[in-house]
């Protein structure tokens, strides 16, 4: 009976902890959605631009297998992808669909591995599927942003590991420098504040993946002086490592002079929220509940936003270790805004990339980041989030879901207890028939068998794994998997996972991140080393993971730790 009560108490504690982690997410609808695979791209790519032009889904630039820039574009027509050769390669460059119907394509890395910048600029004409090179930007750029304003002019700002400045494209063939910027940025937001002005800000400096966050965010303007937005001190805009088009977040009405945007933001604890901008005003956008960061024990890492203005819905796409794809929907026309978390079954051939909205109101992910920049994807996935689409599962909230799980587990444990109890009674009945000598011998034998051996084996295995980590520095491989370490240690992955869980009380990824954080601390301890330079050298796949893991383990950000 003690076993049964212990199991029930353990399950209740787990469920309480799970619900306590997200007390404010009650009211967020949870809905499973179907993901449809479309024909694959001809060329795997990441760091590309995706958009609709002339009614056709189109991708331009990026890099392909081997982290090599590709001088190609593709458009989807008649059920297949068609390849177009561009004049230049634009890996981490920008493509701006213009009101004229053409697409301005410029900048990007000039070498494999995302190294360097280029001046190059060209037109893509979706009507003829042709490209025409016409000139160069005022400054070499990669990982920057651009936005069209009135009269077909384009504001360009941002850079990667280089100087930054503001320049203007006249809409024809000429780029010209405008002015210096108060802060150098990578992949910044460029938000229109009226028909002739924009404001510019980012949570990253020109070293595009930065572990050092500024104390405050300075906002530049095309016309006007830089200013400080206090709200952004607490809620930082999400950072991106590939160029963005800020118009994806536009929720206003240009015809009426309403220049409003809905932006995803993150606080120091890693909680996601939303900020609305109206002109140069910033305000925290109210939602009916907090944004879920975990679903059924699966942690969600949110990436890229997109707005469907026709239906008044904003989306934030996220991914998780389980390979599920998540889409958080914000019905921004209501106050407070309802939230819906859509989720898919685990998907192996989908990775982070900017989404687009099709005419049906569904999201499309084209290509994306695979297990590394050396192995981008060529998958094309439609996520059916249209509000009128048939739902595959009824809405559920976290507390009721956990109540159902608790009831089911209690029933299972009860039947297991009955089976064990009856087996013990049967064994006891047989033992009663054994004489005292045999009973004593049997007791000794049972005692010997009960001597723990699995703990010693686990300790030896963990010691061996730690030795491999310390001597071979396995943790420096950003793509390190549980199966890789299990093979090196001469055991299977389930045994290793159970060993780490039992002795270190953490997951495999947390176990590896502890080594990575210690390595990062050694690098940060060097006088001239910046946090922005250590995440990759420590084995982390990206800056966001590094920042969260460091804060979770050390209790402070990398910059705070270095300063202290």
C-alpha cells in the first residue's frame, strides 16, 4: 500500500509543478493542426528570403549544403518549383517586394560560411522570372534590414561584424548614404512611424549573435533625433540571425495614416510577450493570458513572427526538442487578445525559417535551418492555422489536461499495486510451507540479490562519460546527440539517459550544457573576450540557447557574470 500511495503522491507533485510553472496560461486554447508537405525545393537553403510576388511563392538567395552561397531563386508554379539564376549570390541578404511589382535584392555574405559582405544589387522581375544587376549599395552589408517608404524609396540599415549606417535607395538604381546611426545593429526592425519617417532598433549589435545585451535600447529615426524607449529595457525585441522584413509585423492601415506594428518581445526570465508600436509610442500589448513556454513537458523556443492583416491575426512560430512545430496565434483586434497555441506532430524535416501567409490564411515554411548551417533543408510545409479549417482536436487548457493525466496514472498505479500485492501474498503463502532451515537460506539468498549493483554500474558509466567529455571535449560539438555519446561510452542511449537522470537529476541536453557553460566561463574570464565571441566556441548552436542556458545554470547573463 505504501508503494501505491508514494506513486500517487509523486504523480500529484509532478502535475502540481507542471501547472505551477504556467499559472497564467489558463485560457490559452491548445489545438493540434495538420502539416501538409508540398513539393520540395530544388536546392536546400537557409539565410534566404521568402515572399509572394505576382501571386507566386518565391525564394531568393541563402546558402545551400556545405554553407555555400547559392546564386539562385525559385518560384512555385503548376505544382513544382522552378529555378532562376540570379546575377549575384545573396546569402543573408535582403529581398524587398516593391509596390512597382519588382523585387529589390541586395547584399549578403561574399564567401562561404557566411563570411564578409557585398555591395551587389539587382532587380528580380516576377512577371518574366528574370534578374538584372544594376549597381551597388553605398556600404557592404550582410544581416541587415530594408523597408520601402513613400515614392518607392527604400531605407536600408544594419550590418554584421562591420560598420553600420543609414542609406537610401531611390527606387531606380542609386543608393546614397544618409547619416550615421546612434547604435550599430544587426537585423534591426525598421518600422514606419508616418509616410516619410521610420524608427530603427534592435537587441543585437553589428556582431550579429551577441551575448552582451545593452543596458538600454536606443531608437534611431530617419527624420529626427535618437530616443530611448524605457519599455524596451524590460521587454527586449526577439533577436534574429537572418535578415527580416519588418512589414511582416505591420497591423496598421497605411491609407488612414495608422502606422502600427505588433512585435514579439522577451524579458530577462525568457518569458515571451508582445509590444505594440503606434508611431513612436511603445506599449505592452495585453493578452488574455501569458504566452505558454511549455506544452506537455515540451519546451518551446519561439522564433519568427508574421501577421495576417486580412484576418486580424498575428502568429509566432516556435520549435522544440521533440521536433514539434508550434504556432502561437494572437487575435490582435480584440482586447485583451485571445491566444491559441497550435501544435503539430513531431516533424523531422522542418527547421527555423521566416514564415509567409498564403491566400487561404495558412502559414508556409520554406527551407530552413537543419541540424546546422552546413545542412539546410529543402522541405516546404503548410501549417493549417486558418480559423475556419476543421480542427483535429478539441481545445484543452493545461490544468484540465493534467487532471486527466493524473486520473489515468492513478488508475494504472492502482492496478499495478494489486498485481504486486497478489504476487507478494502468493510468495508469502509458499514461504510459510518451507522449514526454518530452508527459510533462513532463502532469506539470505534474497538479501544477496537485493544488494544494489545498478547504482555502482551507473556511477562507473557516468564517470566514464565525464572522462570522455573532459578529455575529448565532446560538448564543443554543437550537433552532439545522446546516441553519439552512448556510442563513445559503449552503451545504448536509453541506459545513458537513465544514468544521467538518476545521478545528475537532469536531461542529457542540460548535462552537456553544464560543460558548455563552464567552457564559456573560462573564455569570458579572459580580459579581452566578449560574450558575443564565445557562444559558438563553447558548442552552443545559437545565441538564444547560450543565453538561456547560461542564465539558468549561473543565475545571471554572460555579460553580468563577466562584469561581476
